[in-house]
C-alpha cells in the first residue's frame, strides 16, 4: 500500500522533529533525545518507572525503524529511508503495524501525562505533552477537538487512537510539533 500525500507529509514532519541534531539523518540518539525532551518537560527522571517506560518505548521504536530500514542499531536513516521504513513498519501493516510500532510509545507518553494515575489525561496534562513536543497550536483547543464526548478528559486509549488517526490522515488535529 502506498502512503497518501497527507501520510507522507506527516512522516516528513516527524523526520524533521526527530532529527534533533539537524544532520539530515535519524539515528538512535535522535529517538532518545525526543524521549528525554518529553521527560524533561514533565520533570521526570529517565530512571523512574514512567521515565524508563518512555525511554524504552522510544528505543523499541528505533529498533523497529532500524529493522525496517535494513540498518543496524548503530546506523542512521536519511529522509527517504525513514519514509520507507515508517511505511513498511506502520502504514503497510495497518492497525497491526501501528499497534506494534508506534502505539507503545504513545501509550508510555500518555501514561507519563497521566500524572495522577487515574487512566485519564486532563487538559493541563495534555497541554504539557503538546508543549513538550513543540506543537504551536493552542493545546486546549486541540484537547477540545479530541474530547469528542465532552468529558473533560481523554483516556490513554483515546490518545493512542487520536495519534493513529492523525498518522493515517483521518484527522487534522495537529499532533506533531516543531
């Protein structure tokens, strides 16, 4: 299955976000930098249970990307290779691909956002995540777009589904920054 123009654009945007050092390639350190940027915004240690889960999820996502890109763990992906690896890991495999590759990362970050451990992410918790990843839109407005039932909270499952829908091109709520 070929990626749509929207999906390709979002993968290009993700590449730019994750190319933390701006060298035109993504490697394991870029994925880890994203994890640490998010942890820093929540003042969470990478060795705490939630922090370790986020770091581990990003490391696993890198492992999947490297495997799909046909490179070793110490290799790197240029934009074209990243696009192909992401399409192979997630888009070509549908929900199963997303569930294997990106969902654990989003789940770990959603769990980090859920500071009180109630399984819900409120507006303030969501805003911290959105600000951490550099989304320039109003986080409360984004939250309200995702909170379709008007409950005032999002479950972590709803957040995972929203990111899945975003990458599939099914919603236009900006969930990528920078």
